């Protein structure tokens, strides 16, 4: 087995209570790397199309990459995947940092797959290669903080826990999976999938070493990488300095006004509708900071945890500092400049297990519905759900987390909520394929993917609406980063060919060239898309809300007159990938070149007939 892998997967049948180990083949690893790459390959093979996303046949996976738990910079990530998302009906994945991913490998496994539905709440406990299902009745109903604390007390402080909160238990379609109080698998509704299986948590502990083929080279590359991150950037500060001080909040105030962060449910203009964004500044987020903390062995140390709230909002100590995406969704999108209220909704979402991106988007949608008379005070239990009303924003977020009143409707996302509210609410439901969008406006060039077609990636990735995904050739690097178990934040200002190829070769003992690395990433992107095609999903058929691309264009502000040419972006990149420009099917030639013969036969059956 190649270095970087523990060489073992665990398959859990929750209905029968059966657990089975399977060896992880090196061929599978070379073809799909890890994370959602291996997850997609296994689910494509083992799950049929058309299953209920919240039913027993939907497979849930939790997987690491070969660089998870190694000294590769930012090697802390794990992915959660499912064959179908309860939000989009298509492929589901998300990834998270924290400590859970490395410790899953230290416990002896590269990944876990769950099928079936347990008759009662359970959690999976893995102790240095020994796995067992245990009763979780005493955990059901507990929030994520409590669940983690209880399991650590029952086992030991080194035990790492990935769990759902009450929102996942109640199958909120925007529910997420949490570890380390704030590290979140936020997108695709995977917390609801976990809740549907009556799986409360996965707890792991172990001290096994991740095998490394060439540890001296990997360690040298890591030292050079950290030195590169410590070099001053265009603004005079290094990536290390900025991230250690502010996390991702350093630029939120400026982004609210330069057109990067969407405003007023994607319909506003920051400099006009939200002129005071001081409550979202980096300095505002560290005013009551108790400590900095990073994910496992990460040099960026970008996480911040707060002292106890002493003002209007009495959140407990050690609530995570809100990060950029949360500031955007509950801040600019709702015209909310109250720093403490955003800390409070961060606490609510993290403890109940809700995606903060979707959460803020849904509140903004509800505010616009309220402003236009589609919902009333009777629906909101007397709240004035208006722009910038931070008290109402906090209160409605808690109702959503608990699935109470109007919050019960909102907890399933804007697409479903708009259908239930009716009266033309779809006009205000900004989403693609059922997934709310990340907080970067594609009419402005994305800081995450400066060379990427920003509008097209929101529509065309297998998991739509994702601000950290790319589409087309420029997005392939990101797929490799995700599949390898790395965090993208460490790879913006450095040479990706040097570090990505260097790390994977040092860890595994392979001899990947940069071109081979990109081909592997393309294979990963393609099989994720193939799962959607098998579900009957053509992303070109997903409507794109006109506000996302600037139709009609804004008349003032930094994006005045700007319309993102999504059709041209999509057209060019489909051609570059050799995907059909109408059906989006990858060509038979492309699939065969990527070694995806089985998918080629399924998508092009006429070409496999005798005589052709």
C-alpha cells in the first residue's frame, strides 16, 4: 500500500448493526486520491439512482485524504459525502477541518461508509482499529457542544467527535456535521442525511502513525511552504500574519463595499444600502477574543474563540468567532451591522448544527418576503422581520434551528420554503438547484479562483452554489486539494505545482507530474458530475436567479452596468472539458482517456453495440 493511506475502509450497515472492514486498493487511490474522489467512485459503484436522500439506501461516507494527518501544510481536512443531497437531489459533499480527520486515520481508517437506518439513535466508536456501534439515546436531543463533551468524558479527552445537533435530528435540509465546536461540513445538507440514519456521532481515538514514503522531503517542503506563507503580500502583511490575527474576517468590511460580498439578498448595493459595515471589520471580530486556535497542526491558526457575551447577547464562552461567510450571510445579506448578534447566530448554528451560509441566506429571503407582505407578523409570532433588525434575525434563526413556527418551513432551504409560502416567493429565493450560494458575487472576479469562471462554477459544479469550488480546467487544482485532505487557505499565494505534487509524491512514494495530478483531479470532477447525470440532472436546466448574474445590471456602485456572461463561461468550459454543450455529458473519448470505461458504457450505450 502506498504511503499516506492506512489501507482500510469501514462499511457500516446501521439497520443490521453490522460492521465490515475492506482493504483500500492502491489502484483506487491513484485514480481518485481520497476524500470525495474515492467517495464518489465507491458510491457510483454501490448506489443505484433515484433513492430517497433521507432514506436507507442513500450512502453516507466520511473520508480522509492521503495528506490528512501528515505534515503537509493544512493537512487537516476530511470530507463527508452522500449519493444524493436532500437539497439538490444530486451528488452531496462537504469538507471540514478541525481534528477529526487526522484522528480518524490515527484510529486506523481512511474512511467509513454508512447504509441503512438504525432502529434507535447510535454512535460509532473507533478505538485504534476496533469499531463498534453504541447506544446514543442519552445523546439524542443534545446540542453539538454537549455531545462532544459527553463523549470525551465517556472515553477520554483525546477522542475526537463528528456529530449532528438537534437540527440534523429533525432533518433540517440545511443541517451540517460539526467537530471541535466550530469545524463544519456545512453544505449539501449532510447533517440531515446523518440524522435520517439515526446516527448521532462518530467518535474516534488512536495513536497509529500515517505511513510516509519520504518524510524528510515532506518535512522540508512543509518548512519551505510555511516560509512562503510568511512572506509579505501586496498589502504588506503576510498570509500567516493576517490569518493568525483575523482569520477570514480581515476583508469583510471592504468586501461589503467593493462588490465582492452580496448585499440585501443579492439585490442591494453595499455603498448605498449598507454604508456602515464597521461591525463586520476584522478589528470588531477580535474585540472580545479569548484565544486563537488552529486545526490540527495548521500554521495559519485562523480560528478564534470568544469570551462570554456580556451585552445584549449572552452567548457562552468559547463560541467561535464569526468568519467571513457567516458575516456575509447574516451581515451584509441581511443589512445587519451588529457584531454581537452575528456572534450569537454563530453560536446558535454551531450548537444546533446548521449551515451558517444557508442560514443567513434564508433569513434574508424571509426578510424580503416580510417586507413585501408575503409573510406577516402572524407568521413570525409578532416579530418585525425587517432589514437590519438584529433581534428579529437572531430570534428567527433560533426558531429555524429548532424547527418551530415559520422556522420549520425555513429550515429546509429557500427553494422548498418559497414553494410552501407561495404568493410569488420564488422571486426572492436566491439559489441554484436548491442550494443557497456562498458569499462571493460572481460579477466580481473571485478571490478564491481569480482565473475561474465565477458565475459558471456556481451553476455547473456537481454541488452547486459553492464558493470554494471551481469549474472547468481552472478548477482542477481545487479538486485535488479537496481530495487530498488539504485546506485551500494555505495554497493561494504559493506555487501549487511545487507543493501539491511534492507533498503527494513524498507521502505516497509515487512520481506524479503536474499534468498527471490535474488529470486525476479531472477524473474526480467527472465522476461527481456523472452521478448527477445518472440522477437525471443536467445543470444547464438549473435556473440561475437573475440577481446572481446582474440581470438587470445595477445602476450604481462598483458593479454598475455589470452582467456576468454565464452562458459564454459555461460554453467555453464545457468545450475545454470535452463535455457536450447541451446534455453536459462527457464525450466517450474523454471518459475512456480518464479510465472511466464503465461510465462511458452507461452514458454512451449505443457506442458499445456490436459492429460500431
